[in-house]
């Protein structure tokens, strides 16, 4: 069913490919798991898989059911389960479909040992807790796990995850702990996320795990995606469906949180929090109308938000709007919208609502007549 309400998300598969190549340029000696968890950060798992099918060294995700679906769709590259196995069924899927699984605790190792047939070697990423303190073995628990695994036909990679690769503290402290826990380990290691790929070449390892950078956003507060050579992948676009002329003193939207200090023209956009636009985006969040950057006004409601078009007199009902991304109405980096709304682009992308129709292609692919 073609939806006539004007909101659309446009996903550019060529940009995903470009961004994956950038990850490989930054980490030329590593193989790269394309992280496609959370429905490829809201972009659509299959869109990301198709974009990278002939390109990615491997795919990383969470659910064994989704991993098996990739195998059944003919994906032959390694597939990594980032949180490992949750059930005996997952173990059978790992064996049968040659999935690579994280093992992050003794209970998970026991689940594997108890349920695997090991008809062929199983690829395991043994996760070390080096300071994130979510998942992973420690210096105390690793030796026992390794002793068990070394009795089995498994290919082991040691892995860890960085907590502060994007900020001042960096990765050196976790690298030090990694070396201390891993001891004389000489096998493969899997280390860097996007931030470490881009900023910490010493923390790449044999495998890296780019996520957010594939989707064209920056993992850093102070450095834009464009500066990093990344291309935006998702454009969220809509149009004006209402225009209001305000006298000084008029308020806008629920709660009347915005008051016009002078006469103003505002546009009402068919996009609200039920589309995935953050409700906590305040007045002043960047938005583009008819090729011009402007700001949102007042509270975001479920289906609509308002923007200032006082200085865009040509903008009337039907004028195109870019909420974020490289849209027909102009460019608005998702990172800037996220910062204004006190969050990160990861959350904006993941929150894209199912009711928003998605089309494929970049801004230049769209026929504007
Ligand atoms: C999500 C995730 C990544 C990707 O992180 P980005 O910051 O998006 O690059 C890498 N490794 C693990 C374990 C993850 O869960």
C-alpha cells in the first residue's frame, strides 16, 4: 500500500558500501564485522545485507534466528552473535549454520559444551571484560574457560569492547587490561568499534566491529561524520501540511512552550514522535525547508511538529522538509539533531517508526520534476 502522508525515510545502500570501505581504509590490516544489530540500526537488516553482500568480511548481530535467516538467504560470510547463545536451540543453530558465537560467561560456555555436537569446528569469540563491566571473563575466570575450550574443536578469538573510545580517556587503559588478562595469547583478537577504528589504530586487532559509522554518523561529539569522510545513509523527509501566521505573543503547540516575540510565519510538518522524531527535541533543533536550514518551534507532538519559516516566504503547504540526513529539502546531519535533542544518532535511527514508509536511493537518485 502506497501511503500518501508525505513522510518518508530514504535509505542509500551505496552510502553504506562507501562507509564500510572507509572503515576498511582506517583499519587496513583488519577484517571487519559489519554490525547490523537492531535491524541495522533502524535502516533495515536486509537493506544493509544487500548493500554489503559482496563486500563485508562478516556480519554481526544478536539473534540466532536472524543469523539463520541470513544463511538461508545465501549469505556465506561469517556471522557473529554479539551476545552469544541464549538457549540450546541457539547452540544447534550455531553448529548447523556455522555461526560464530560470543561466549562471555561460564554459564554460556556450559550451555555450548552441553548442547554442541562439534561435527565441525565451532568459531568462538571469547569475550573479556576489560572495564566496560557489562559482559566478559576476567583474569580470574578466563583460565578455566580456556582450559575447557582447548579440549574442544573450537577456533578461538579473544574479544573485548571499549567503553570510552570516543572520549578523552580513550582505549589505552583497556588495552593494558586486555594484555594482562590475555597473557601470552597469540591467537586472533577482535577489538575496535567505530570510535576505535577511527581514532585508535593500535586498538583494531585482527577483526574490527564498525556499527554507527556504516550508517554515516559520527561516534564523536566534536567531529562530524563529514569530517570523517562518511556519507549519510538515512534521510528522514516530509512536507509542510499547514502554515500559520502568528502575531507577537501567540504560543505554539502543547503546553505553549514557545511564544512568538514578533510576528512570525510557522510551518507545520507531518512528522511527530510516533514517526520516531524525538519528543524531547527542543525549540531550535535544526531542520531544513525548501533547501534552507531553520529551526523547530515548540513541543513535538505525536504526528506533527512546527518550524520557523518566517525567512522562507516561498515555503507553503507541500514544501519539502528534511528532518535529518541528505534530503531533498537540504542537508541536516542526524548528529546535529541528536545533539540538540540530548541524545545520539544511534537512538534516532533505531527509533524510526514502522509506520514510516522507506524507499531506497540517495538524494541524487530521486527524480524531482
Ligand atoms: C554495537 C556494537 C558494536 C558497534 O559499535 P559502534 O559504536 O556502533 O561502532 C561493536 N561491538 C559490539 C560488541 C557491539 O555491541
